[in-house]
C-alpha cells in the first residue's frame, strides 16, 4: 500500500463530507498544508553539508579491505578528533545508506569496511 500525503488524505475525506462547516474546515487544512509546503526549502542545512564533507573525508581516508572501529575512524580524520562516537556512527550510517561502506558486528563491536 502506497503512503498517502496529508493533502491526499484530506482530499479523500473531503469527498465523503456533506456538512458545510466540515468541508470548510478540511479545505482550510488543505490550504494550510499547501502553504507550508510551498514555503519549505529543500536545501540541506549547514550541518548536513558539513557532515557530508566529513563523510567524504572519512571515506577517502579509509584503506580498501581494512576494517575500522568508530574509535579508529576518530583518529583517522583530524576533523573528528573531538567528535563523540554518536556523531561518527551517524556519519558511518550515512555512508552505509549510500552503499560506500559495509558494517560487520564482531562480538558486539561494529567494524566498517570501505567497499
């Protein structure tokens, strides 16, 4: 089943209504949602741009065929020397979703390998 957008859901509800007040309310909700969507920016935030740059730096610093723990990656890239493990894990998750690294769990420790 395909996921419906908020506007599609309101439009579907609108077809079943007969009361004028209910129709006006749902139409108002559709208009508010459309206005909100029109003013929304699809550009990445400064933090997203910075994290993408860091992800590229990590990927470039990794050697082919070698597995790295989060602590290893922290020492691999100078910009991440003061980063917490959660931030590094988030960057590695981004790289995993882009299918640039693989993740293997060995005795409860995550190891990342460049693909």
